[in-house]
């Protein structure tokens, strides 16, 4: 497979996974903010911090202004992580390699591109209808890709992009929400404190069914970091990255493969063998930051090795 084709398949799924994560966060906050009596301390701040590069002054203006926040997150082409920008970039990657993806995958990406360019209704109750439509299209993309794409080298590169992006999003979401309590794990918080994060990661229902104690700070943290039954946990996604990395390198015996294997192996082992009880207020921020840094470095090395980046 040509490096530019592998690059496009990798980034197609990274952009689509980021779009999916963005839409889940938007929908969660939009719905919860309708009930301001229960969620009076909730704002758009965590989502704006993850999906924009806005400065603190701009975030202060946007965090309690739903219409302006939606524009920034969905339509503002000055924001590199706005949904419109992400879908446009995904389509550009898909268009350049139509021979390597199925007709159904191309049509779904193209349909989302046209929908986002027609979606100007972000006011009042029409906003939720627009968000719902875009969310459903993202879900359809994942289903179409899963059921129609052949399980070859291209699928492995697509899956690498998907799970690297998903892992990074989970780390960033956890970091932002735990920063709201200054990483104080021993400070008692209600489950409502973690509902926005868990809903945005599609893990709230699993949480209620899995964790029985009232140590909500620790339970939520365990789920997003170490729960292997949660498809968005850091450990689960890293294991999927490891699986698909093995697929793309099984016939590769280069020195670069060895360096990449060691880098990823250290990261997976770090998550597998970290003693959860040892994570506390002093170590949590550093743990999240270091894990993200190591995954970004692995992604950079992967791009250098397979996509001919300088």
C-alpha cells in the first residue's frame, strides 16, 4: 500500500472519530443544560477546552452562551476542531483514495459533508434536531465502515487512527473534568459531578451497572482509565492500537518497527500494571499528561515510519 493511501485512511478515521466525540460532548451538554436547576454548575467550558484553542477570555464569554458555543464548536471554520472543518478534512482524505474504501463509506462521508454545510439551524429547539441528525450520521458511518470494509491493511490503518484518536479524547476529557475538582480524589462528589463526562463518553449506563460503591471520584476514574469492558477506556483503546499495530507490521522487520514496538509496549504496560490505588491528587494530572504525551509521540513515530513525514 502506498504511504499516501495509508496516511489518508489513518486520518479519515481520526477525523471521523474526533467528529463523533465532539458530537457526543455537544449533545450531552446541550441536553443537560436544559435542566439548569439540577445542573447549575455545568457549562460548556470542558468541551470548549478540549475542542477549541480558545483563550481563557473567550471561554469566559462562551461557556454560558449556548448559541455562541455551538457556533464555535460546529460551524466556525477558524476553529480547527470545529465539526465543519473535521468533516471537510475527512472528505478530502476519502475523496483521494476512493479505490481503497467501499462505495458505502464514501457515500456516508459525502452525505455528512453536505449535511454539515446545510446545517445552519443552531438556535432554539432546532439546534437539538440538527445535533441529533449529525450524531446519527456519525453512528451510521461507524456501522457502514464496520460492515462493508474488507479486513486488510487499509482497515488496520483506519483502526489505528480510530483508536489513537479515541484514546486521546478520553484522556483529554478525563483531564478537563478532573481539573474541575482540582484532581482532589478524596473530596466527596456526587455522581452528578461525573454524569456529563460519562454521558459524553457513552459510559454512564455501564457505570451504573458496574460500580456499586459511593466512591464516585474513584469509580469514574477507574472506568475511563482501566475498565476493559468500556470501549472508550484508555486501556481498552491502547490494546486495540496494539492489535492493529501488530497487523500492519507483521511482515516488517525494520529498525523503526522495533522502536515503535518498544514505545507502544511501554505505554500499554504502564496502563496494565499501574496500581490504581497509587493514583492520587498529586499523581493524577501527571499520569494523564504523561500518558497523552507518550501516545502522541507514538503517533508521530508511526507517521514518520509509514507516511514519510519528515
